[in-house]
C-alpha cells in the first residue's frame, strides 16, 4: 500500500483517490525548476500556480522572510501596524496606475475579491446610495472561492455544490467566439461584447448596481485576452452610470503582461484592483486591494474616532508577508522583469501559435507570458486528452496545468528564450504521441 493512502491530507481542487494512489510530491525548487521527492527535475511552466513570477528560491526574498521572523513575528493590524506595512502600501501605490493610491491588505486573492466587493457596496452606502447592491461578473471569470468571489465568478462547476450563493448577481458574456480563435495577443474584433453591460443595466436598473468585476485577461477560465477597445468600453459605461469597475489582477499583476499591472498594459484604470500571488512571489500568503482615492475619501466623512470600514483579517499585513512583498518588489526591479517579459513575449506567443497545425488542437490563446492550448475533446471523455498530455509532459520533465480541455501555461517571468523553446518543443512531441 502506498504510504500516502492513509494521509489525513484533503487537498484543494484534487481528485483525492487518484492522488492517494499516485501522489505528486515536490521537495525543493530553484529558479525555473522543481524537484520531486523521487529526484525527478521538472521545468515549472506554471510559476507554481501563476505566482512565482521571479523564479523559485530567490535569495533576497528568502533572507527577508528569515530576518523578519526573527525580529517581529506578529502584530495586529487592528488600530496598529508596523513600518513594513506602511512601506509595502506606499511602494504598491507607487507602481500602481495613477489614482489607485490606497491599499487594504488581505491574505489571498479570494479575500481580496471579497474585500473589494464589500468596499464597493459600502462605498455607495457611505454616499447615501443604499440601493446600489447588485454585482456583475463575467462568464468564465474566476474570482476565488469565498462566497462573494464565487458568486461573481463565471465557472459553473465551481459553484454547483455550494449554493445558494449571493443574490443580486448577473454576468456578462465572455468576449470571445469561434471567429476569434488562435488569437495572438488581443483580438482585433470583439469590443462590441462590452455593450452587453448596457443590456444588463437596462434589465437590472443601473441605479441598483454597485460594481462590475472582471479579470483583464481571463486566467483560470482559459486565458482569454480582452478584444481591443473592450475594457475601455466597460470603463466608459461604468462611468456613465456611476458603477464601480473592479479589475481582478491576482494573475495578471506583477509583470505577467510586461507591466506592473494589466491595467497599465491596456491603458484602463479601474476603481479597485485585487492582488495576490505574485505579490510575494508565492513565498508567503498575501493579498491586497488597491483603492482609488475618491472611493477611500467617501468613507472619511464621519467622526474621526469611528471605524470607517468594519472589515479586516487577523493576518492583514502580516510582518513576514510584508517582508516577502518588499523583497519581491526589489527583485523585480533589480532583474528588470517587466522589460524582460516585453522582450520575450513575442517569442513565447510565436512558439505557442506554432502548435496550431496539431490535429488535436482546437484553439490557442497567448498574450504576455500566458497561454492556453485548447484541445479537442475525446468522445464522451471531456478533459481526458488534456489530462494525459499534462501527465506525459510531467514524465518528460515539464510541469503544465490541465484545466478542463486546456493546457494552461504561465511560467516564471525570468524564463529564457531557450526555455521557451524547450516548453513548446516538449508539448509538440507529447501532442504527437497522444491520440
């Protein structure tokens, strides 16, 4: 019997019976690679889980965590704080789009999303507009697993077992169709999909809608870049009707598109922005919400001694997380990660699109250092082909993620052109082998 078959572990998003029969266990990581407990070295084409943007085992981040743990293990963020929290907030505001100059810390992307949704509703309450409670998400959107984020998410299988969820939620369609397949960067057509927001506002009454939340690039739902002009159109409609616009940048933040945030890459600034993952290079759990000054100021009208936002977490701005975050920002600047991504992204996207001639490939979507290779489903076995491809890649020394029928790729942003070639050469060989 496998010794892991009796483990008490119940892992997230994992088929446990299969895992217990054949657990995938890693014991170390460095740079672009993991090493399993059996000594198998694999190239990490997932950046952990979209988060290890500066590569594994960055010495400056490791040392910062070690030093912080020996100096200040914990301090509450309720009515007190510590210097690193202030520095972390200031440095995030400094690299954020202009106007997003306040930072509320959480411990994950899920918490960041729920926080942003609460701030959006409370903002309208603070302005005396108590009717604005409705929230609008988007099909295939992923916004974490809290009840708020799950409610606005657009992936039905993730919701199925947990309802009823929040009421007063509607969803925009995914701005993508078969005519936009094999998109290299932003599709040139499709901005008209944003007009679906006008239809939703007509149905629900714009005076009752608090916020729209979207990922600038749909991530876990399958890597769908926004059509040219789409996000600008959403911004215009929200402004016209007094609706807040929230960008979920948990995946796209910290260099994934060659800029600190996708908002800057696309030239659209939201009212709130959720962050996590690459915020600390995955080394310590941390999330955050960037908030526009105008939204923050709406809360500051009452008595000075009153708590303006009755919300928070025990571990908000944890000292170890702040240490990891500050070191991560320093490493990104030292390595010039944004510029490096802009340099290699065309190589990445070209290598990805070269797989389009594979007979099992239905679509390829690539932007920045993100990619989804969508495979054709086998009859009566959805997801089986992608699962087999992922396993064969792993056996060949490449870690990719199978999500439905998509092979999703999001490597550490320090990737070289040679490693890009290795990833797609390996994937092509595997696709040749899999019927």
